[in-house]
C-alpha cells in the first residue's frame, strides 16, 4: 500500500475511527502539512521496520481521544496510500471466511466434536449449536432434513502446542446466502449462535 519504512504518514482522527494517509508524494511544504494535520486533530508519523514487518504507531492518548481502548475490535479498509479503521460496535465480533477458525469458538460453546446446524437465507448464515448432538444424531438428522439445514461438526488442530477449533461452511450454504467462497464475512456470536453476514461498510462509517 506504499507505506514503506521511513514514509511520512498523516494520522487523522475520524468519527468512530481513524485514518493513516501516505504523504510521501505530491505534498505541500512540510510546515503547511504539519499545520493542516494539527488542525484536524492529528499528527505526522513515520512508518518504520518492526521485527519482520512494518509498523505505524500512535500514542495511547490520541487513541483515547477518539474513543478507542485496549481490546476494541476494528475493521480495516485500505487502498494505495490510505488505511482507514472503524470501531466495531459489538465486542463479540470476528472477521471470518468460509473457514471459521479460532479459539473464540469455545467462548460460545462450539467446542471440539460439538454438532451445529447451518441455516442459509439471503444475506445471512446462522450456525446453531446442538447440545448433546452426537447422542441425538438420529432425531437431529431428521430435524435437519425437515428444515433444510446442514449439519457440521467442530474439528480441532494443533498449532504451536495449542488447540485451534474450526469448521468449514459448505459452498452450497454460501451460495444460497449469496456469498462468495473467498468473501470476508462479519461473524457476531453469543453462546450457541454464530451469525455470518457481509460487513455493512456504510453503517460502519466508511
């Protein structure tokens, strides 16, 4: 996106989030840029190398001034020379693809070997946990067939001595909801329920 090490960048607070604007090309005099940035409540920073990548760093006080605190979930949109972030309203939110994965699944009851049903309607996929699903397999299969649901089971894999939980949304369920296989979806979750939808960028302030 052009944010190479040493690049001059504007940090600009925006309603509900922030923006990083690349300033290495076609900029006015530094003094003018500095003044206009300050007038917008922002600051000038530089991208710098950090470990195996690059980093843009903003102090805690500036983030607090725009209502961001440690642990907030953010959604990011980017293009060349511009990175914009918005705070997600709900804490129990993740960005996922058809491959739903993460330790957060256990927080909502989706532990290893648990059974879930997947319901697809236009613009929405709902994953519902079924307690004791394996013990109630026969009646659960009948229920799924009657209601045109897909049954799945939560799997696990080991990664760096930790267990990671996952399940895949079938292509047929994605197609019925109008989602592409590689599309990024917004997952909102509570105990026993995960809902997948396309992010509403307009509602998020983008």
